[in-house]
């Protein structure tokens, strides 16, 4: 009975660690994606203002 409990605890800790790794990985990916979108929007904004200044 005891070995079974130990293996269950090991499996549980392993899966929880795996979940943590996956979640942090996705979190960093999301942060990076947000950063890219932010840079792109900034670039578009600057580009649009430059165009407007050139036109007027």
C-alpha cells in the first residue's frame, strides 16, 4: 500500500510541475506576443502620423 501512495505522490508532483512549466511557457509566449503587437501598433501609429504630416 505504501509504495502505491509514494508513486501517486511522485506522479502528482511530476504532473503539477509539468503544468507549471507549460503555463509559464505559455505566459511568456503571450507576453512576447503582446510586446510584438504593441510594437507593431506603435510603428503603425508613427507611420500614420508621418503620412498625415507629409500630406498636410
